[in-house]
C-alpha cells in the first residue's frame, strides 16, 4: 500500500464566482466520498487543496462591504485553510465512518516559506478574484491595486512566488506517524518569508500544485495524485489534434512543458510539480479527475508521470 498526497482543485469544491453553501457541501461530500474509498483501499493519505474560488469570494466580500479594513492575502489564505479544512475534515471523517473506518482527521494550518527574490512584479503573477468593470478598476488601481485587463474585464493580479519550505513539516510527519489523516498546505500554504529569524506573512498566493509537490517530497510519499476537472493532461489541448497523455517520463514532460502544451497557471504547474517530485526521488505522479481517482491509481485512467 502507498503513501499518497492527494491535491484537489479549489474548483472541485466550489464553482468559480459562486458561494452557495449547499452546493459547496455537496461538492465537499462528493470529494470526500472518493477520498474515503482510497483510504478504504488501504492507502495512507495526506490531503491538500486549492482555494482560488474561495479567495475570490472573500475578496469580493471585502470589496463590496467597505465597512471593515481589507485583510492581506496571507490572512485570507489562512481563512480559506480554516474554512475548507473544517469542511473537509468533518466530511472526510463522516465518509470514513460510513465505510467503517474510524480515523482521526486533522487540518494543520500551514505556512510555506517562499522565495523572497520572487517578490517583485517581474516575477510569477497570478490573476485572482472577480472581474471588475473599467470605472471600478480605475479606483482600485488608484488605491494601489495591480490589475490586468482581458476580454472579460479587469482582474486583480498578485505575486505567486515559488514555495521553498513547509514550516509545519515536522508536525505533519509526526501526525502521519500517529496514523492521522492530515489535511495540510491548503491553498498552497500561507506565504511567509524569513527575516532575521522571524516569519512574516507576504501579500501573495502560492500555487497549490507546487506546494503539493513539495509536501509529497518532504514526507517521501510514493504517489502525488492531482485531482482536477479533466481526466488527462493532453497535448494540443482544446484543438482538433488533442492527444490525451497516459504515461510519460519526466524527460517527455519537460519537453512538452517547453513546447507550451500546458496552460499557464492551470495544467503547467501540475506538470512542473510532477517533474520536481519525480526528480527529487518520488515514484509516480498521477493527474486525473475525482471520479476517475481509483481507476487512475489502478493504472487504467489519468496521466502518469514517471522517472
Ligand atoms: P485546479 O483547480 O484543479 O488546479 P485548473 O483550472 O488550475 O484546476 O487546471 C485544470 C485545467 O487545466 C483544465 O480544466 C483545463 O482547462 C486546463 N488545461 C490547460 N492545459 C491543459 C492541457 N494541456 N491538458 C489538459 N488540461 C489543460
Ligand atoms: Mg489550478
């Protein structure tokens, strides 16, 4: 049996720009039912998750309310870790009990040290949150917010630095050794930098796939299982020449990344995480969809990246 880090997308929990609590609970339950089956098959699981839509919703509440001070992105990241951690922790425990497994499930509020040299707008940036019309965007930009413009309107852009080190790594390992199912590094982790020996939160978001890969390497997981909303990573994605990938080597993955087959900020970070994990000694990365998770582990669905 394997130690598996499962990374689920924020969109798997909530449709973008929607926040219906009933729909959210249904999606969480659906996700946790599948994860419970993986635990039921005898695997040890550490769970991590995205938070894109949830961050977007909190930012929208801040923007629209105007009564309270807006909070910085590290704090909002922590809010989403708590909120999604609670929902996943309770649902997962229920789903496990439902199949006769009594297991502790614990969410670890996780900070991740990021590369401070990354913290400039020349470096990786990520659009987040809702789209705004020009008038409104102008006011936001005058207040110091960085925004980009595309066909749908204006959207806030933030730094997305490389994750270097998971601060709570030893606690996660300790819980794992006690047989606890750990939920960690949600939303890519709360970004912090080290300054004179202290940790200080930064205004950024970290890619959950890259932190998921780091987590998987740290705990020496056998498999990094990235569950998203497509069954496979593909070449020439979205064109008539689309070819779904089944099993590729890291060398092939690197070549396809260079050739630009994977969407920036969507499939590309999953492939980058895959390459890094396998290059650091990990055995297998599987990219697939939630409903195909068990088949993907059995080798009959999804895209595998191996040495
Ligand atoms: P998640 O929330 O799971 O991280 P993302 O939206 O970030 O989800 O990434 C999954 C999306 O990546 C898919 O829905 C698909 O539209 C997009 N994508 C971009 N390039 C590719 C590709 N080459 N193969 C498959 N999907 C791709
Ligand atoms: Mg993503």
